[in-house]
C-alpha cells in the first residue's frame, strides 16, 4: 500500500469507502424488506377468524388432506400428541407443546411441512367452548403460510441489490479517480516545481495560486518559502561579497607592510627604528581590525535560532557594564538609568549597547556621550555633526558607511549587529538627529520595571 502513488491510494480509499457504504445500505435495505415481508405475513396469520372456522377445522381435519397454497395450511395438535391437518401436515416442534402450558399469545416460528416445504408457522392455544366432561382441555392450532415465494422474492432482491452495489462501486472508482486527479493536480504542479528547484536551484520559481482552499494555502506558503530562501541566499551572497571587499583593504596593507619588513631583512638594508616601529604598530592595528571584522561577521552570520536561550535580566545592569567598557576606551559617558527587566541574551545586548557607545564616542568631540534609560527606552546621544537625512535609512545596513566616516576606523557592521540583537530580544531600534545637534539612538525593549516572580 505504501508503494502506491498518492493518486492510486486516494482512488482506492474513495472506492473502498463508497463500497462499504453501498454494501451497508444494501444489506440494511434487504434486512428491512425481509423484516417487513415477514411482519406482513405474521399479521396475515394473526388475523382473527370466526369461531365456526376454528370449529370446522377441528371437526374436519384429517391425517392428510389438500389445501390451496395461497389460503395456507393448518395442523391441530392435541394434548396426547396426535395431530390432524388441513393440507400437508406441519412438523411439530418441541416448542409447540409448550403452548399448552402457557396459554399465552401466539408464537411465530419458521418451520417446514412433512414434505420439506418451508412455511411460516403461528402456534395458538384454543379451548373448545362446549368441552364435554373428560374431553381435552384445549388444542394447539399450527397455522402456516408457504414462504418459498417470499424467499424467491428476497433472493431476487438480493441479486438486484448486489448488481446495483457493483455498479455503484464501479461508479465510485471512476469518481474517485476523477476526484484524485482533480484534487492532486495542484500537488503535481508543486511536485514539479520542487523537482525543478532541486535540479536547477532556481529559487525564483513560483506556483500559480487558484482559490482559497488548503492546496492554495500550500501553494502560497511554498511561494513564500522560496521567496524567503531566495532573499536569504541573496543576503548571504551580498555578505560574502561585502566581506571580501572589506577584507581586501586590510589584507593588502598587511601584505605591503610585511613585504617591506621581509625585503629589509633579505637585502640587509635596515629600516630606521622609528619607521620600523610605525610599521609594526600599523601591522598590529591592521590585525586588530581584521579580528574585529571577523568577529562581527561571525556575529551577523548566526541565524535567528542560533542565539543562546533568553533569560530574564536587568537591562540597566547590562547598560552599566557597557558604559564601563566604553569608559575604558576613553569615552566620556554620563548616565541616567532606571531599573528595567527584559527577556534576552546578556552578551548580545551588551555588545549592542557597546557598539552604540563606540559609534557615538567616535563622532562626538571629546567622546562625550549621554545615556538614559527610562520605562524600557534606552537613548544614546552624541554631540557630533549628526547624520544627513538621506543617509538615515541606510545606517543599519551591513557594511554601509557614511562617506564622511570612511576615513575613520570601523567595518560598517556595528549598527547592523545592534539591529540584530535588538530584534532577537523582540525590541525596536532607530537612529535620528537630535535637537540641538548630534545624533541620538533609541532602543525600545519589552519588559517591566520590577523583577518577575517566576
């Protein structure tokens, strides 16, 4: 069954389900007709007859007589076990003798005549109204109707229902095949699209969406998935290209400086001590720049599900730790922090705040920076020249650097890391020009001014 195609399994499932339903309906129909026919026969047997007919039957029945098949047959059972019959005798069963004792309502059963013909039998107890002293207290009259015509009718009905059921099953199989083809046609298109993408890696492939049913939802989800994958691949390619571009400059500078040092050693022409010291300092700075750039790239390359589990933390303590690190780097930071507790990753949030402080100190005269945290909103303001309005939409893009800041150290990844860390914590970040000069960055994180009890 598992090796069959989905279309054949769906067709088979529909056929089996309809076949079972038709078989159950046909069986129930036959059972109802069978019950109704025998109920009518029992009703005909139970119709009251005149006392004279009963009396005539007792007085005139013989051991073997004749009867009209349509008018029925009858056998009289006496207490001593003797019988007399109108028509072919009905076989007496042990249960018929019990009627003498219970004198109850008529009892119905299936039976046969002595010559083997099937009959429906009603056994009733009758007490003679003018019974003489010493005469039997009563008799049991077994009245019967032939059932072979009814059984023939039921057999014909069963045959007709079987033919109708077979036709219904064939129709169900055809309908199931048609339904499966129609229902699975969009799935076939989806399968072809997936196979095409697997073979060609063309993530621009889309599936036409028709309607609003589950298949349409699946098609829309598939198109959204391929679009997201295409965007992710494009961002990855862009990151690699930008990283290669950014790495090229420090690597070229390192290679040039190291070549100068090697040439000096090989030719024996010593470099002046001060020039050599400047060269080594420059090499060290370039190595530090490369280390920072590689660290930033590793930070940005993490997926959204790769970060450490979030914990409840005191965001004001995270900001204080970041301020302490910024002050060690020479920044002049003033703070105004109110308690605020959030769910997030401490190291990622601290690095985001440090990046904002370093960025502000780099552009602010004397490294003067103002930091405030109130009701979950962190503001970091510098007193530098500000940011041109046309550059504001690009400040959180990877490797983007303002033309006026390209001569300053940095990789253009600091604010991109800030945006990623804040997004992971469920917050928002923006950067704008401050009133009175300078730039101000806002970080808004969901949380509470008091520590949760959990």
